C-alpha cells in the first residue's frame, strides 16, 4: 500500500515571509510583489529588527541581504540552523566559495541583485510554491553509508521532501513497492551488491511500471559506469563528493518532471473520460481534410444504420440526403475549410435503408500549432422528431381547399398518434371536462363516465395544493400556454407525477372556446430520482461508517452525530433543506481516518506529539477526498471534514480559524462529535459521565465551541438525550 503523504494543500495567505534588506527600494519592491500573490510579509532593515521579528512571529521564509548596517546577514543565518525557516540569500557579489558554504548550511538559493532582480522575484515565488509542493513528494536514498544518507536526508528535508533511507537491496525493493517514491538516489557501491545491477534487475518495476526517475551517484565516474547507468534506466549520474547546488538543481528538475508527468497522466485520463462522455451522449464523427470518414461512434452507427466497417474510409456524403441543396454543402465547406471556423446548423441525412433523419450539428476544424487543418470533428444531436412535427404544421398551414380532405386525413392521423402517445384531457371554457383518452383514465383511476361533464378539479386529491386547480383563466392570464409539474394521487390513492401543458384553443375572434391538456407521466422518472438520492445518501452514510470502523468506533456513532447535528442546525435557525444536508453530510466528518496508519488510529494509549500531528491530517485528507464533487451534500461533507476540529478561539486545526470564520456546519458537527465521543467508550478511554461532559462544555463555551450553540444545547438537553437513547450501542 502506498502510504505516501499527498494531502498537503498550500495556502499562500498562511505563509509568512521576512524581507531583510537595508535598501527601502528593494524591500518595498519585494513586499509589493509578494503581497500581490497573497503572502503575508514582514520588513526589517537591519539585523536587530530582523531578530526581533523572528522572536515574536512564526516566519516561514527569509529573504536575507548579506551586507547590512549592523553586521553580516550570515550572522543571522547561523542562528537559524535549528529552525524551520528557509532562507534565500540576496547579494550583489558572485562569490562561488560563499555559495557552496551557504548551500551546505541549508540556504535555498542565491539571488544576485542586478538589473534583472525584478524578473527574479517571480522565480523566488515559483520556488517557494514548489518547495511547499515538495511536502507531497518522496525521495528514496539507497546508500550503505550512514554519513551519505544523513547528508542527503538533511539536504532534501530542508527543501521539504519526504525522505526514505535504505542500505540494501531488500529494504530498497520493499520501500519501492510499498511507498512508490517520486525519485530515487542510488549509489553504485552497495554492500554485497551493485546499484546499477539492482536497477537493471528491477527495471520493469521501477522504470516501466512506476516510472520513477533514478539518479546514480558514484565516487568514480567513467565511461563504463555512465553507459551502464543510462542503459539500466537512470536519468543522470552524479560524482561523489557532489556539489550541493548541482544536486539541488537536478533533484528539483526531476521532481518537477515527475509532477508534470502526473499532471499529464491526469489530463489524459480526464480527456479520455470527457471523450467517453461525449461518445455516450452525442453522435460523433471525424473526417480528414478531404471529407473521408476516419472515426464514428456507436450512436452514429445506430442512427444511420451503417456499421463502422461500412463507414470508415468512405466520404461523408455517404449519408447526404438528396433533398439538401448543393449551396448548403458549399457554405459548410467554405466555413470549416477556408475560414477555418466552426459551423452549426441542421442537416437532413439519409439512412442505409433509404429513410431520413435530421441532425443539429456542430462541425469544428481541428488545427495544428501552425494553423493547418488536421481533421474535422462533428458533434450532432438527433432532432428528427422535432423536424417532423414542424413539417407537419407547415403542411397544415399550406393546405389549400383542393387538398383539404387530404389535410384533414393527415390531421386525424396525427391526432391519433398524439392520442396514443400522450395523456389527454380537454375542457370547455368553464372548466368542464368534455374529453379524456384512455391513458388519462388509467392514470387517474376515474371512469370516463365520472369524468365527462365534471369540473376538471375532480381529479385533484384533497392533499394536493397546486395552482393548476385554480380558475383556469386566472392561471393562464396573459400567457399563451401554461406548463407545470404536479404531484397528485389517483382516485384510489396511488401517487403520480405529471408534466402538464395547457393550451387555450381560440376561435377566429381570438376567444377561448376550449382548453387542451397535454400530459406526460413523470412518475417513473421521479421515482428513479428518489431512488438515486436515497442510494447517494446510503453510500455517504456507509462511507462515514468506514472512517469510524477503522478506528473501532461503532456505526451508531455516525447515526447519533447525524441526528445531533440536524437537531442543533434546526435549533440554530437553519432551514429544513440545510438541516437535512447536514444530517446526511455530518457522518462523513472522520472519513479522512482512512488515510491514518492503524498503529496511530488504534493505539490504546495516549498519542505522542508526533503521532497526534499525523492524526490531525485526517481533516485535510477527508476534505481532499470530497472537495472536488459538484454534489451539494458532498461539498457540505468536505466542509465538515475540514472544519469540525477548528475551535472558536482559533486554537483548533488544520487552519486555526476563529469564531464565525468556521463554517456553521463545522461548528455544529464539532459539538455533536465531541458530545457523542466523550459519552462513548473508545479503545483509549472509558465513557464519561454526563455531568463531567456538561462541565467541559460549560468551560469550553466561547473557547472550543460556539457560545450560541452551547446555549442551545443546554436549553434542549432532553432532546439530545432522547436521540442518544434511541441509538444506543
């Protein structure tokens, strides 16, 4: 299993930078640029001011000038060796000896103050961003020298990389399989082994499958070692003792390459999914610049009646319909080939069996980097049914006295078709039913005898309130057509959903003489939607149980937290929709625990400081699992996962938010989670008595917890106890 940490999210606004330079011009320039990127900056113009700022503030990065009025910048740098502050040196001198010394001491980079300083600021900002991203990257060092291991470990950890160490082939192979590092440093001379032979032997796993860049290091560099290293799959060879700046540059280069490779893989995967989505939903074809078909999807074949074998390699005019005018094709070809623009419009095509179909098409030329056409892609939708209806009404309008009988016959055929395919109701101007078809009878479960002559409100269920059952004239008002969706019950109590379109039928004087009700049964669609929503809620609930199960907490914990959260949300004044969203989302508060090692998650005793830091990562792990969803419930669950350990006074994690900076979902779930956790027995503690819990809540009012929510909790304590009793473990 790959246990590598990939949960860190860099927030520039949380990053604090101290700029130490006695030039106000340079100091102000750097400050302005960093602030533009949302960094928090501090300014000092001498060593004394810099030391005071460092003593009273948590500084992440130091931009340090060498020559200052009260001493050398190196004096300050020497005092920071045991801190987490990362330093960039500003200097106007190109001293190579000082550079290597400084890199050995752990500086990130040398910035020369010259005429190009302004452009270098973006490089600093980019470097800081990459260093923060390094917290998600792992380097495996394979070397049997403890001194080299520690030297490289210190060097790489100073740049925020996660570092793994291995001294032999067995340990190295195990780490590669389990941790899947992003980069390997491999020494040629290992005890009882040769590093190049190891790489050659495991080339399939390391290079082909995991695509890990490997840098060979060796005390001796000759043509044989160089040749064998590259043949085994290494990307570079570095001689020991190595120049630290060179090592830093090459490590950063290949890590950056690996990042871009990952991003390319993600983009390729997304592109493939987008293509699949388009293929499933649209009719797709591609042709070369001469109009020869090179690709069609299944939807194209189903509509046209041709197989892929019959279409590939043929001119696209194989489906052209003779009714289309030549001018249409000339216009399309001129637009897409000569003007190199997209063309949209309707086209009538011919199926293999000789019948026709209509499509609404977008034809787009695909250009290479030089603007030359590589191919054409066409995305289409079938609009045959709409065009047939349009043609029918055009035919009716054009019907003359001479072919009146023919038009009437066609009208009756269409009326028959509509009657068979739709649910119909007609009422007179006063709302009295004068016609219903069989489908209306089946839907409402009234008989035709009960319906004909009755007021249209007869099929309204007493539990249904809807504007459709108001006076029809006032319902339509100045509208030509009314459309609405109705949930109703049949005569015998069966629930159904329908889409109703009411069309007023007018005489020659524009007076309404009748209303035509065209009804579509949506019951199956709504039932399916409810089933999907129910399934989504069940999945979310089960995911919440997964997080609790890993830490040996009962499924009833997430049930209680969900019900407590909904109750508290309602008491707080959130509307019913928000309260129900929190009910479903709150069980996901600890889903991030799936990324925490069992040794920490299930430890029976108290966690060490280091173990608790790892445990705290479950908040951001959960947030990253959920944050990219477009579903409202999962977006709410992401907020809950991230913020349910924040505290009202700002002492919580992961971001130290204060007061109402914490989302109300997070504030509510915090109380619900702590109340249930303290009252439940866990692997590392006994359940607390109620009075002990209540005492803690009173003490933590306006410290850990939102004071208003705590007041609501105590004012309604019996309702919380009722939920706890209902869902006892």
